[in-house]
C-alpha cells in the first residue's frame, strides 16, 4: 500500500505566511504540518509515499523531504502544477500508484 500526500493549493487564507512557500511547510510545534502527516503515515506502517506538488515553491518541498530516507519512507514526487482541485491531484498519480492507496491532505 502507498500513501499520497496532496501538497498543492495556494494557501491564500494563510497569507502572508504562504507568500514564500506552501502552507504544508508552515511549522506547527517545531515541524512542518506535512511532516506530522508523513510521520503518521510511516507509523501506520506505510513506507511508500507519493507527494503531489503544486506550483507554490515545489522545490522547497523536494529540498526539505528529499528521497524520504531521513524520515524512514521512500518518496516519489508528482507535479500537479496549477491547482485544479483534489480530484485532479489524485488523478495525477494514476500511473504511479498500485491497487490500493491512502490519500492525505498535506495540512491534515
């Protein structure tokens, strides 16, 4: 089983915090919000993670998480680009995921 973390959106309601990067990298209790998500996924025993990147500083996400090894997971990145909704983000991973996968919002 794999997990898909949706890391897109503009974060307009969190401005000015999101002017320089995605809302999922805003720190809460010392860690980016999406790191809490990633750790929950890992602790549930899922090691293969796909992160769907939006167009708000996607390189910052890749720089932070890398290949996932420092978090105990394997990360594959899929670029969504301009946010076109959750269904489009999930559709972008159709050629990457296997039969069963879990979808998490990067801000959950």
